[in-house]
């Protein structure tokens, strides 16, 4: 069975602090995809990154970086020099390989609510 | 502009009164799906569709129906809504996540309250 665990329910930091959001996943598949989404207070879901299981290179995009470690089944997300606009709920998600029926079913973690205080 | 639209954005209804939440995408995506988001439970898939006339159940399909008569539209139908279907609903579309570098686009969400 596939499962995504985001153990941190809520995190509160002060602006300019670095913060890491943890994501641990479970799957028996060797091929899979991992995602991060951001849900700001306005409610929409914003895609941040997609990573496939064969690419363990870390990725950096501006103040955002992602650390994918297959050995620990983790795909952690770090925000450097956090800003108030980073306040949101962040979801990690796992996409197993296509089933015979072709389902592309994202399995989401329960999310981490990040509050960045001025 | 690439987008997924949902209507209505907010709806308050009563138990048993049939309703439809529409979803439309303008990206010619093959894949569309519906999720519901509930506090403490995260997002769970209700139904998905790989293409026109091809639909299948997700994790929580009970009480819902869908149809995919056209590529761009994927309405969610609640034949007899009940209070436990009070939730925030998201429609999503993609060009097939595993075969392209495309992303999964989400609609703005529909907040449904069933009294």
C-alpha cells in the first residue's frame, strides 16, 4: 500500500528563518513520482515540484529546495529565508505507477501548515 | 491561459437535493479527477477519468457519480447529498503525469455544505 506521512502538523517560524518540511513515503514500487503542492489561505492548490524515483538529485528553485533520499524514503522540502507569503499548507504526494486500469491517483499526506510571522 | 474552472465555488444545500459541480479544462488534457479535502484527512480521490467515456472509482466514490462525455468537462454529481459530503472539492487535470513533464492542474475548489 502507498502512504505519505507528514509528521509535522503545524510549524511556526519567524521571517527569514529557514524551515524544513518533512515527507516520508511508503511504497513497494520501484517506479513512482513525488510531488509537493502549496495551498495558500486562499485555498487553491499550487504545484511546486515533481520528482521521479530514478532521479535523486536535489533540486533548488530560488528559496526552495528539495532533498530526495530513497534510502530513507524521504522527500523533504526546505524554504530558505522564509517570508510571510510562504504561509500556507504544504502537501507532499506520491504517484504510484500506472495500474492496469491506468489510474493516476495521487496519494497525499495530510499536510503541514506553515505560519511565517513577521 | 491554462486553467481548470469549477462551478459553483460555494454551495449550501439540503440533504437529498441532487446537485452537480461542473469542472472544465482548456488544455485538452486526457486525465481528469475529483478530490475532496477534509480537515485531518487531507485530499482523497473520488473518481478519475483517463479519457472520454473512461471513468473509474478512486478511494472514496460512495455517494458520487461522474461522467466524461467531452474531453474538457468532468462533472461531479451528488444524486442524494448527505451531511457527510460537506467538504472542499477539487477538480484536477493533467496530460498524463507519468508520460509527460506536465503538471497536475487543480481548479479553485468548491466548498459544499449539506445541511
